[in-house]
């Protein structure tokens, strides 16, 4: 794994040999226009590619657009002060075949899309703004009508989507208020995401009180399914010096789901993942495996800050999917009121055995070391009946816990070395 990570970590983020800049305003795109200018912006991308490649520059100003598609040889650059604002009309994201929740199926594309490209780059210090509130409102209204509604019932665009690409670099840009997931990479090899900030409202969802519920600025204070970065069936991915503050998982490692998931050739293992020097300010997990995942292995998370109420290791163990999570290392972390070290437990949302026997999942080789700070509790570490959880190591840890609670199920090999909780040596569960 180390060799793989060194290769991708050395990839020159933002480096380019492109000789030509194509400023969109020099090609008929109007700054500060209320019009959605998808076609005009796309034509600049197409022209740059047809000319042999170049850097398409979005200068300072606000430019409205629907779904855009990057092309071969094109770097998209958002200059300081640039805002690419996603359309509030879902029709500006025409339905296509895209990967969503573990399947390639008809759904809405993202604001920025790249498919089967090599050396694809999105750079700059500008902003991708999803303008997501109309989409959040529509989802919460549907949730009020049906508390069991799925994510896919209310179509919402992502901000960025890369599929089947090699040597992907996203650097410097700011992502905010996505209608759905923020940055989704699927079946990509060699990805570097560096210096990116990702924000979405993360307050409590509106309380469902019936038809009289007011859907206003006060009640819509959390962006549903606003994952920061979704790494889906990818290999050799580096996420470095990013800030993430969202209303769902900060980083989610994904594949597919169901009792026959291992037969799905469209969902290869997630492996060779490095996360370093990041600031996680809000979210449902620093690193979450699931809700769709099969094999995740060889992952390192190091030198990160974890903010209030965020669990560090979040593994969703589906009773309908054979999952393997192995060789996960978390080291040199600073916790500032984090929810827990572990949130590892069964995840039964929309599970379906399809008439099959319950499969067995394995969690193996999870190490937490050199961790300092404060947590609400040590958390939970348990699986479904028949699951195997083994080789869990905590070492060189010194934390203050509001509750000295660690709910542990059947675990084969839980080792604590030099662990101090609330000033006292700790050698195992207290629950």
C-alpha cells in the first residue's frame, strides 16, 4: 500500500503544460447574468478540447449553469472571486446514466462531470455553489409526507462527479451548498484532492409536524445527504489539507450493496486511500464505510483535527451485504469534542436479503494510535450475528471522555497499550 500511496501523493497537483487560456467571458458568456448559460460555457470547454487542450478559466463574477461535461485536455480553473452557481431548475441537469447509491442508473448528473478522462484537473480558489436550498426544501417536504422516503425519490444534483478517470486533481476550490453529495469519484485511479473546502448547513433537520410545518429559512437548516467526498470503487486516492463541514459523512468510502454484491464487477474494492492534514468541522463521520460498500482496505487517516460530535471510525455493517473492512489506520489525530472513537454497528436502512441467507462481514486490522483530545464516549464496536471483528488496536491514546463508555460486542483481539482515559490507565471496555 505504501508504494501505491507514494506514487499518487507525488502526482503534481495543479501542474499543467497547457499553453492556452480560454476565458469564458471572451467567448460570449456574460458575467452577473440572471440567465443560465450552460450551453455557452459548454461550448468553450468543447472548443478548448477540439483545439488540442487548454485551460478554461471562469473569472471573477457569478455565472449560472446546469450540468457541464469536461473534455479531453481541458483544465477547468475558477479564478479568485469566481462563482459557478448551479441552476435551481432540475431540468438543467438532464437525466443520464450515472452512478448513484451503488448502481449505474438513470439519474441527474452533477454540476461538473468528467467521464473516462486522463489527467483531468479542476483548480483555482473560486467557488462551486450548488444553490441547494430548493432541493433541500423539496426533500424535507417529501420526508414530511413519507418518513421512509429514500434519497432517490427527490432528485438533486451533486457538485462534482468523476467516473472512470485516471490522474484526477481537484485543488484549491471551494464547494458549498450542494443539492446532494459534494464530490463523488467513481472507478477512478490516481486521485488527489488538495486544499479544498466543502461546506453545507448541518443543523438539525426540520421537525415533521404535519402539513402545517413552515418550510422557511428557520426550518431548513441541514442539507440532506450532503456528503463531503464520496470515494466509490476507487484506488490510490489522496485527500490532503481539506476542510469539511457538512450535514452528512465527511468522507464516505463506497461500493455497492446486497447479498450478491461481491459478484458486481462494476464495484471493485476501495483501496490505497490516504487522508492527511484535514480539518473535519462537522459531519456524521470522519471516515464512513457504507452505506453501500463491499471491500475497503489499506486506508490511512493521519494528522487531522476532528470537531464536535463527529465519530472517528464509522463502519456501517449491513445485514444484507458481505463486507470486508481491513487494514485501517488512524494516527496522530486531535479530537475536539468528537462523538466517539468508534461508531461500528449494524446498519439496517433499506436492507433487503432478496431471499438469500444473511452474509458474513469482517472487520479486521483497525489501529488507532497517538490520539489526543476529548470525546463524548469511546463509542460502539459490534456487528450483526455471525460477523467477525478482530485485531483492533488502541495505542498511545490520551483522551478525556464525557462518558467512560465503550459498548463492545464479540471482538477477537482488542488490544489497548498506553491508553489513558480521564487521567486513568485504560485497558478495556467498561460497559
